[in-house]
């Protein structure tokens, strides 16, 4: 796998379901990966991307914000994008928050999902966009990997990639 560049200008951390206010495993792994990168690269800022869906008491962005700030990441480094409901919106709305496509961006998401996030970013016009994969170890991969393949096909048909 490609080495993740250091000192990216921004991370876009893609949301995943929140159980009430608790990060689910998928979102926890993404947020832990973002925490590690942000600690290692103190000039990098992050857009925390994800709205509030069914069964969620707070937005996915807010859940990530709470996790990261409680572990020492300054809130000034974090932008909240809390309107998106899918991966294509995560990327598009996050790019609006950043305000430029002429910056270096890392897409933080689970390893099985990172291809699609980066591909959507490239389609949106980002020349310097890189995968920042987090692990995901669960029996749910048997569900998520086939679902991800279908999502890639759907996004291809919809013109998102």
C-alpha cells in the first residue's frame, strides 16, 4: 500500500454511524487513525464529515470532534461538516469547508472504503488527494465489502467517480 504523505494540509475524516452519542467500531477506527495523524503532523487540520441520521443523538462530525478534543487535539484545527448523508456528500461538502482544491488532502476512512473516497475526491478536482486508511477488523466485513463494491458501481453510474 502507498505510504501516507506527512504534513498534509487537511484530512477529511469520513463519518460512519453513531450509536446515540457513541462511536461505532467503524467510526472509532477512523477517528483513531485521524488522531494518530494529527498528533504526528501538528500543522494538519481536519474536516470531520458526517451528518445526524436515524438513531443518532449527535452528528457523526460532533462525535468525532468530542473524541479528538478529549484526547488533546485543539478544536481550532477541526472543521465540522455535519450535513452530509453519504460519501459523495462527505467529500463535496468537506471541500466547500476547505475552500480550495489546491491543497493536499488525506481521506481518512476504513481500509475497505478508502478507494471510493479518494476516487470521488479526484472526480471533484483534487489533484493531491491521498488515502489514509484505518483498519477494520470485524465479521461485518463480510457485509461491508460486497456493499462497498455495489456502492462503487452506484457511484460510477451516478457520475461520482
